[in-house]
C-alpha cells in the first residue's frame, strides 16, 4: 500500500532565506573547520616531530662531543669508548651489562640526558651504542613511569641493558640526520614516537641518541587543540546563524513592509504610505522604485477619478438625450401609425370610389338606353310619355346619386390633401 508523499513547502521568506543561507554557509564552515582541524593536527604533529628532531640531534651532538673531548683530554681512550665486550651483571633481570665506558657515561651523560625529560611529552632521552646498549638511562622518573619494588622508577632499571629489538637496532645503526619510528613498548604497551639521531665520536659512528615522545601526551595536546577548534567552530557557527537570522530578518522585514503597502495600494488606499529609506543597496533602490510607482499610481488614480466623474456627467447627459430621442421616436411611431390608418382609409375610399364609378357608368349606360327608349316611345304614344316621365324621374334619381358620389369623391380628396 502506497501513501501519497507530500512535499514540505516553506512559505515564510524569512525561514526560507535562513535555510538557504545556512545550508550554503554551514557546509563551508564545517569544511573549513575540518580542514583547519586537519591542518592544526598536522601542524602540531610536525611541530612535535620538529622538536623531537631538534632534541635528538642536540643530544647526539652533545653526547658525541663529551666522549670526543674525553678522548682528546686523555680521560678515556677510543678503545674504551667503543668497547663492545659486554660483561653480564649477576643477579639482574632483565640482564644488565658492564662496559669500559659505563662508569664514565653515568657521571657525564646523565647531566645531558635528564634535562630533556623536563618536556612533558619526553619519556626518555638516552644514548646507546651501535649494538643497542644503553650504558646510562635517565634518572628522573617520568609521569608515565612504572614503579618497581624498592626502586625509584622505571627508567633507572633500564640502565646497562641491551635493546637489540628492531626499533632499538634501527635507532643505533641509523646514519641519516634523524629517524622517526612509531612503536609500542614491550613492557608497558605504551605507543610512542622514537626519534633518533646518530652519535659520532671523533668522526666515527658510535651509536644513536634516542628521544621517546609519549603519544598519550601528544594525543592529549591534539585533543586540546581539537577541542579549541571545535569550541571555536561551535561559537562561530552559533554567531553565524544568529547573524544570518538577523540579516534575513532585515531583508524580510523590508519585504514584509513592501507587501503590506502593496496590499493597501491594491485596495486603492494611498493614505499614510511609509516608504522612506536611507539604504543605498539594491533593497533601498527597490523601495525607492516602489515609492515612485506608488506616486505614479496615486496620480493615475486621481486622473481616473476625474475621468470617471466626467464620464458620469457625460453619461447623464447622454441618458437625457436618449430619453428625448425615445420620446421623439415614440411620437414619430404614433404619427406613422396614424398615417398608416389614413392610407388604409384612403385605400378603402378609393375602392369605394371605383365601385361607385363603375355603378355610375352602368347607371349612365342604362339611362342612355332608357332615354333612347323614351324618345322612341315619345314618338309612338302618350303611354310612352308617361314612361318617359318616369324614366326622367329615375334619371334624376340617378343624377342625385351621381351628385352624392361626386361629393363623396370631393370629401375623399380633401381628406387625402
């Protein structure tokens, strides 16, 4: 069964602007913060690495000089300094060893090595020969050290031991300016940076100076930097959102004002129109253009009102004229009706005249016949005279009728005129 999917429509311009701006700016800000966090992490790591390289190279140069000076002043011989005959020390676990130079390093190198541990990230800073032998370890107990029964810490227990593991041998036998190794200490399990630099005694490779950086402290510093960046990014994001909402309010409030004024103008209400602005941006130009349009609409409205009044006056006059024309038309229709009736009467009278004329012609014909008969009868007998007298009377009667017809024709002619 499928359900209709309704699209979410944002009807508020203020909310729409805020969402658009935030959706554009926020990913850019997040990307910038991520890049800055990456850059800061790399910068911090590079700074730590640079510091470790400097410490390792400084320690290597100092240790090499101390031993070279000891040979040069006859305190130690080169054979003693490069002694590799490691004599086991009894009853030690892990196994420790003596050499011909460990007493000298206990006295002279500890003063060089121990100050390196004043840096919180440095766990150890020691010199070891080419086989990984550490004659003198640090005497200062670091924060991450491990206590031993009856001991003062972890580092002194590491003195006079051979660290011939892969990391230890690589540090001792490296001849490059520095070597960075990341490893986990076998006894403590702590992940560390091991930065080493070669030690040269009278130009001969003796071993290496190793500096151990705690990744716990390094990660803590990275976390602090990350927290600062994220905190600053959060504050910046909140400030940016507030600024976006403020700018959106400024824009949408002006647009809302234009909308209200436009609704009033749409209802032809031009009273108390407030469109003044001192802004010089595009929105200010829009407001001024809208104000110009309102003024033109106001003038147009006044002209339209005047035109409507004039049109109403002309319409009234036109209605009066139409009424007069209607009255005149009605009178003409009445007269035409009367004229039609008169024509009808004239037609009827004409037919009557024609009929009367035909009858008169017939009467005249009969009178002529009668007169002829009368004349014949006058000659023949007195009876005929009598009949003639009667015919004359009849003729007079017909003449009277003819006179009536003539009068009727004259009356019709008068009516026609």
